C-alpha cells in the first residue's frame, strides 16, 4: 500500500440502470418515485396541510429497485457461488463473510485483449503479460483481467462474448497469493456456449465451469462485469471493492474503484 492520497479515482463499475437490451435473466428494473408523491404522503398520512409545507419542500425523491439479481451487474462472487462445500466437506463462505481486508489491495492489470472469442487465458498468457509490463503479483494483489469486452456492455450479445480464464490460470493466481481477482466481461470462464460446445465435442465432464470450480478446492473471490480497465496502468495503483452485505448470498453488487497516485 502506498498510504498516499490518490490523485485520481477510476470507477471500474457498471452503472446500475434499467437495461431492456439485456437478456431477461440479467434484467434490472428501478422505479423512480417523483418528489410530488412524498408531498401527498405527508398530506394524507401525516395530516400536515399543504399550507404548512416549507416553501422549498417539493417532496423527497425516492427509488425502489424492483428487480436486481446479485449477478446482474458489476459484482463479486463468493466461494458459496461455486458450491456448498470445499473439497474436505467444509461449508464455503457466502458474500457477507468476505473479510474486509481482502477488498483493498495493490492492483495489477493483465492485458488479454489479444485473446479471441472462446479462447481460454492460460498460465503462459499471464506470465507473458507480467514479463511485458514488468508488474508482479503476490499476497494481497488484486488481479484484473482486461479483455476489452466491456465495450459490449448494454448489448444483447454481451453475455455471449469474450475469452475467459482457464482453471490452470485461475489456480496460478491463487498460488501466487491472489485471493481477489476480476474480469471486464460477463463471466470469469469462457462464455457458456463455448463451454457446452467443448464439453459435448470432447465428451469431457471436467470442462464446464472449470475456472469457477477451482474455488471449491482453493476458495477465492472474483469480480465480473468490470469496466474501464483500459484507463489503468499495469500496476502502481490500489483497488477497492466492497460488496453489499447480503446475508447468505452467492454474490453481491459492488462499487469497484481504482486509486491512482502521482
């Protein structure tokens, strides 16, 4: 940690808003209640006549999220998402059990924009990125995988596009001390349809969701649907990610920011 006041803060989170272009399973719906509604609430429920309202009182605005899946926007997955227990049968933690100290640490960006659709990110890819940038990872590092697929945010095909982390690459990060990692596309693994196609073609039951399932042997936390990683250097910045404290949940929306220093 630098301990310095940041000179710039970069928002790496997707805006939470109505998203009619997204598939139904990713749908977000927010009801915005106008100021005038509160004036009538005070008048009818509180029995305060309009003549006693402050002249500046237009009413209070209010908003209700009527639909928001915990995986529908920028979020962080808990090990509970990957399965109920680890390899030894111990219960895996849900999102409110994420240690707060894991949510703040030095960031490293791995440039994977050269990877093609459905092509897995390998250990060699991660090592080559570090060699090119001069960055390094260790305990407490928050690893950010830049694929460039955040440019498709808000499109109907967003969830079908991208590269994705292999199980081996995920395990490599964990073995280097990384407990929190994230990616700027819909999912951590390659898109689902590529996983299914390969599983069927190769008749291999170990392909589907392989990178996620590393977390049942070696619990870790990963972010999906990040944005704006192109605004960051390879290293020399901090990352802050704190999920909503939703009891028993598999994930939670999070405001993820990068802190840059002069």
